[in-house]
C-alpha cells in the first residue's frame, strides 16, 4: 500500500519549509563578495553576516517546540511562513548593513522553527512503514533549496544587474515562501497533537484521511502511549526519564554540523577562490556540489527504510572523514588543488546519503508523543548552536590557518562514527509508540 494523495499533499506542504531552509542556508554565499565590498566587512564582520541568521535559527528552534505543543504544528508553521516572506522582502530592500542583519535574523527564526516543526508534523502523520522516506522529504527539500539557491545566484549574476544583483539574489526567496504559506492552508492537524488536546474525533478523522490501514487501532495505541508516559501537553522534556532520547537528539544535531557541512556550503565560493578558482567558475562548481547533494539525498531516502538509520550514519561518517582529511591536506600543503572539487563532491555524496538523510527523521522518532515537538527543539538547537559557532569562526580560522578547520571536521566525524557504533539504536520499521516504550527509561 502506497501513501495516498492526502498524505502526500500534507507531506509536501510540511516539507516545503525545508526548501526555504536550504535556499537561505546558501544564498548568502553568492552575495558575500558584494556585501564585503559595499559595507567594507572584515573577516569578523563577514562571520557576523552569515551567523546572525543562524543565531535567529537557534532561538526559533528553541521556542518553536513549546509553541507548537500548545497551538499545534500546522498553525505554528503558518506563522513561520509569514516570517519567511517578511525576511526575504526585507533583505532585498535593506537600507544598510544593520537592517540587513535584522532581516536575516528574522529569517533565521523562521528557519529554526520550520526545521523543528516540518519533520515532526510529517512523522506524526506517516505510517511506520513509510515514515523514513516521508520525513526525508523535508531533507530532499533542503537540498533542493540549496541547489536552487546556487542556480539562482548564477542566473542572477548572468543578468549583470550591477548594484541590484545581491538584492535580487536575496529577494528570490520570497517566491517559494509565498507558495509555502498558501499550501499550509490545505492540510490537517497532526492526529497525535489532536489526541493530546482530547480532540479524539478529529484525530480519528485525520488517521482515516491519511490512509492508515487500521485507524481505530492506531488511535487506541496513541491514547495508550500518552497514558503510559503520564504526560500532558505541558510536559517538560528535560527529565531524567528522557535522558536517552535527549542524548541521541543532541549528539546527532551537533555531529551534523561538526562534520563541517554548513561551513562548506556557506563559504563554498570562498573555498574555491582560495584554491585559485574565479568567481564565475566557483558558481558553476557550486552547482555541481548542489546537484550531487540532491542526487545522493534521494538515494539516501531510497535506502533509509531498507538499510536503516544507523547503517547509513556509519557509512557516511567513514566516508566524510576520509574526504575531509584530503581537503585538509590540500590546504596544508598548497598542492593538488585540482582534486578539491572531486573531494568535495564525494564528501557531499557521503554526507547527503547519511547524515543529511537521517538527522530530521531520527530526531523526530526518538521522543514520545507528549514531548516530541519540544524534543525536536532540543535536537535542532544543538544543531544550530553548533552551526552558529562554526559559521562565525570559520572565515577567521580559515584565513589564519588554512586547512586547520578541515582537520577538526575530519576528527569530529571519527568521533561520530564511534559514538553511533556504540550508542545509537536502530529505529527503522517501528511505530512511534513502540520506540517510546523502548527509549524512554524510568
């Protein structure tokens, strides 16, 4: 039995926030040279320009779970879409550097919220058999947004718009943001959130609409799991019984960034320029990276419910460690620059098929229903706090020490391999309620 049209529409709508997440993640890479010249930015100021959105993302991720637990993921996603639209238009019309930072911070709030709410919303709608692939649609949209941002940056650059170029590049995000907002008015509430609010008839109706093979049994299981957890909608997530899910969510969120992925995506044109490529050729190379990211994320989606989450994480950690070691060697020895593109392509392939495909699925699975939104906030906050620190420090460290950041990233992926091997459980093929009973410890 395949997902029906209602489930697919809800999945696409919830996942579209990922496209905006991916677009905003890298669109800044295409405008940094122009902003640096216009506002005379130092290395530290460049770090602030990139990381200010990530700081907003941390706050958005930390607050979104509690808000969604109270008002529902669907309603909170709608507010997020409005924030996206305002941010995109504001960045395009920014009148000085400070106003640009303000609108980028606002966009970060939206990114952080959607990275929490989108995967949780899909996970709570999807049957166990399809959950990995459907929640993975969020990551597919992330990498599609990344690819579209690279292509958009190149396309706008070829128009030769002069001083308007960077404004158009940043303002392009308003188009998918408006689409995201419109689509969110055609989807239902999560049945698990409805149960937590004692809206039983509504929950049963949604389970039937989503094509659940036995909606009455699924509803009873959700109700039983809520009773077993002795939890309510106001249940705090920072409790001793949730220590294992918290450990899993926080470590996978941090390791995702300690592998260096967003530092590389944020500063990809700069990395290529440091290796001797021109700006235009760097844009073309970036599209090659984005296309690789897209292809191998789709491959990861095809494998995630077959090979499992843990297996993919182990494969990815081993592969990215080797590639990062090679990139570090190029910058430390100032030789073999021609190999840089290929090392980064293979690195992206290993990352996309593993951590990229798994992270949002895994964080959304390991927490029980009553605290899932809050737990997703914790995992995502670990992800974004690590991201903010790296985004700020990378241009400074790279300018002073060349390959040192890549040595660090390689070492962290080795640590990740050992941690996943020893401590991470496999979650494929199990319902959210079965995982709750397995992972929550008294």
